[in-house]
């Protein structure tokens, strides 16, 4: 039975709907850590760097008839409400953001919100159930200065006219940053450059538009119209079911954001698409006391979680939800910081990680194994984990190992300073030469990496590129490491053939040292390197000389372009590159989009949402390469599937005056988190233009080793200028087979949240 039909069986048999109802038990009477008494959850939160004004503040001006209520369920026990039409409340504040908190129930209705005298939007506070201290409105990214928010009651509600209520429980103001320290002064001085600045004559462009609503720790393009964003459990401004959202769908065309339900903590999880287009998101962490986030959220354990997001291709994405059911769908063991890779049979290989949250890995918590989802009966595992000596030998900095599926059906892996090729079918390791000059490239000394474009012109010979990282000794104690320790500017490149391995690593130098960068593969085969810091390392709250909680400093605000086809010494270019205004450090992401530009989001080196230096970042930036403003070809029509070795036809519209030099790039845009772009892939396809000049014949990749079956995007390049990408399913779209014996054995031999269960039996609490 194939995976999709088996999951449908689960839904019908157990009465499970897409978008599990687990959030009901978690939030309608959730239990806070250390307590056995269910309590109410209130989203009201004042992050570091913000200031709260409750409803009784003399700075809030009320117009019309308002009444006071008093209860322990209100902020500072006070609330002011009105049912009078056109009654208003306003607050003049100095800062860069404003949030309005109030109540929601069947009596509440619509308020009209104005910012600085201009109507911003209407807010509907009607709800079928009652929720207290809700974030009803938020606006960030205002120019640092004086602003006024005004809320006007329309008195219209759900079937009501003239009687609906609005209320004010509190306003929270995000105060503007001031250069208080050396590190903050560096950032502020750097950010004085105008947005999108670039050298004269440059055609690269950078714009800032949109807000993710949840911090963008994980990012995947799911369709031509939407990106999936996943965060950890924390106080994001976007809400769902009366609590902060930790995942969202971002509309790439309208910049609208829709919250998604997540039932467990996806903190530092990994992800991959399967062969049928289903996205799996695995692992995470509990939320315990104040060590991974605020204690408000209780212990929502995600260590063994598998979250499923089924193919969602509609323009509205209204039917898309994340599904969880840990009783039936879970991993064999806890994993925090795992890497997930789609392999040639369309299944997911889950690699490494830690058995609990922490910082630098160690032998006590290391999970030096691989497992598969759906589970496999392979190497005697019967669906359970398989030990991997490589992940024992690469301690301590070996979390989020780098991995790529190679065209010979083996797996390239790199962790710490080491690399190997793993044959997953016969469970054998081939160790490769160690990375030069003591550079470490996996968390927390995080670099970035890519599998370079695969082409039939050299029989798809693979080559890897690893850039950035750090030479800091991973045996050092945190108090011996500084946020000012220099990152590495090394890029290491190797051809993974017998001759290439014998020749060893070829070393090049980035124009600037970077830790935590992102490498984005373009349809042209070039690579854009963005994000990261010049000093320190990944994580927060660990080293000395931190900036806020950030372990890293000196953000790199300008991208650099790398051309792997250029001669050595001529591959890096910063000419004409626009500079950003936004530091992107820990928990930043970047990806190519179907349109061909680059989406950049995230940065949150903090325990929870914060508005201090290097605070939580929700703004989205877009980098447009020069080809975005050139005459571009257009794919007019295409089939839904591209099978291996099969001819298909694309309807093509050539731009006026363009030539006939045509290439086709089949790309996996990957699942991006922590600088890992494990499934990112570009395969050149054989193509020919027919005599009508409008039909392009394309041959699918030769087999599932060259391009593992699953979703992809096709870009057509004419004279080096790419079209927008169109989504296509590579393979037959059926997904991986389900091994029922392996799955049943996994369920028999493992328990739900088993690490948490063992912890509770011993009476110990985690100190993450």
C-alpha cells in the first residue's frame, strides 16, 4: 500500500481529520510546567525591548462612552469596553511597532484601526468561544519615531448592528533601538545606508515587503503561490485557536499570511518532501520551564514528532493543514537538529540529531543513527534506528549534518571537520579526506553547503561546495568562547569521483568570513550567499560577549555571488550587490522562489520573541537578480508529471530578440533551516526546440538516483536568462511504499514521547 492511501486509511479508521485536534487538549485547559492543575492560556506577552500600557493608562485617550471591568483575567486586572458606535481609543507612542490586546467572544465585533491618521485595516473580534488577552492587531516595521494608533468601534458584529462590543485590555509598544553598546552601534551605523543601495549601474535589486507573522526558522516552497514557514513554540504575533501560531503559509504573490496549527514544539526540526509531494517535518524539542521558551506553553514535546503537510497546490491554500498523531505517526527515537533527505525510493532518511535540547552535542545526548520514514525493514532494523559510526566520530559539533543524495544512489555526508559517502542500501561508509585548515561546518560552527549542478554533459558527476563555519575548538567550554571570535572564510570543493577524491579538497576564500550563511542555488547555476555573521557561532545564551542573547555578532549585510563554472580566483563577485538593512543571524533562512527571485526571512537568536538588539525578525526581503528585469522566456503550458527518461513538451514563448541557446533546469528548492539546504538540487535536462519555435521537447532525468522522485520546478533558460519556474511532479507521484511490518514493529518497540516519559519516571526535569 502506498503512503497516501495508508494515511487516508488512518484518518478514516481512527476518525482523524487533517489538522489534528491535539491543539484542543493542549490549549483548552493546558497544564503549565510543574503543575497538575489545568489553567487558561493568555497570549498577552511583553517581549524584552517593549513596553506595555494597560487600559487604565492616562496616556490612552478615550472618546465616546466606555465602561470599566475588573477581573484577574485582564491585564493588570482592568479592562475598558464600549458598545457605542464611533467610540474610539487612541495612544500616541514612540517606537517601531504596536500591538493591541483585548477579548474575543460572541458579543464582540469589528473595530477600524488607524495608524497616524490613515486607515490600516478592520479587526473582527467576534469568536464562537471566549478568549481573553488576545492579540487583536499588530503592526511592526514602522519608522522609528512618534506614531498614533486609533481604534474606532463600528458596532457591527456577527449578525449584530449597533450593539457589538470592542475593548482595550492593553497596548504593547515596540520601542525603537538605540546604539547603547559597541555591538549595537556597529549595527546602527551599518544600517544607515539606504535600503536597496547598490553601485551605480547595477541591476541587482533588494526590496523589503511582507511579514512572516511567525519567526522563519524553517522555510519550504510548497507551490508556485505559497511558502511554508515553521518556527518554534514562542510568542509570535500571528495567532491561531487563541494562542500564538508557530507555522504559517506565506502567499508569494499577495504577501498575505495564514496561520497553521502545530501540535508539538518544532524547535530546530528538519524536513523534506516525499515522492508523492507530502512534506514531512520531524523532531523538535519539549518546552520546559524557561529553558527553551516561556513556561506559558507547557510541555509540548516534539522530540519524536512527525508532522505531515500534504500536497497543497490551490492558489488559496485554504484547505492546507499540518497533521500530527504521535500515537500512530512518530519517529523511533528523540531527535533535535536532525537532517532529513529524500532518497531514490521517494522516502525520507532522517540523520542524526540530539536526544534532547542543548547546545554543543556530546556523547550523552548524541543520536548517532539514521532512520527512515515511512519505516523500512533494512539491515535488520525492522523499522528502528540504524547506528552510524560517522556520527559518533564527529562529536561534538555534528548537529544538522550536511547531506546530499548522489547520482549513484549513495549519500554524501559532512559533519564537524569530516566527510564521507554512505551507501544506505548496504550500510557502508567511505570516509573522505578531512576538511582543510581545521574548519568546522556544522552546528554550532555552522557553515552552508550545496550539491553543485548535475549535468548530462559530464555524466552527472557530483561535486560539493561547503562554505563558512568556524575554526573554534568544539571541546572548549562556553565561557572560553566569545561572540567576537572570527568566523571562517573558507570554501571547500570536491568532485566526488575516484580521481576527485584522490585530488582532495580545493580551497577558495570568501570575500568575508561568515558563520550561519545560506547558499541559494539559482537557475543559472550560480550561487547567491546571504545572511550570517562575521564572528561568533550559532545559538543563543551560551558564549561570552553576547549581543542580547546572540552568540554571534558583526552581521554580514551584503550578499556575494559565486559562479562555480568560472576559473578559480574569479568565482566570487560582490559587484553591484545591494546591502540589506536587516541583520540576519541565528534562525535565518533564504530560498529561491518560483518567480526566480530570492526570499530572505528570519533571524531570532533569542529564547523567545525579543525586541532588543538582534531581536526577532518578521520582515521579508527579496533579492532580484539581473535576469528579473530582462526579457524573459515564458512557459505557457506543461504537463503535471515528468517521468524518468520520458519525453514531454512545454509550450514556450520566447522574448523578442532572444537567441536559440536553450537550457532546462529541473530544481528542487529544498527545505531550508540553519543554513542546511539538503535537498536543494539542479539537474540539467536534455531539450530541443521544435521547428515551430514554440514547443520545447524535454527528456526527464534518467533515473531516480539523479533526481529523487518528488516535486520540482522547471526553469527554461534562453541565452542564460531563466523563465519563471513551473511546478512539476517528477516520477509517478505515488510516493514510497509502506512496510507495514516495520511500522507495526516501530509502534510496538517505542512509546509516545518516550524521553519525556523516562524523565518523568526519574523525577528529573531537563535543563536545556
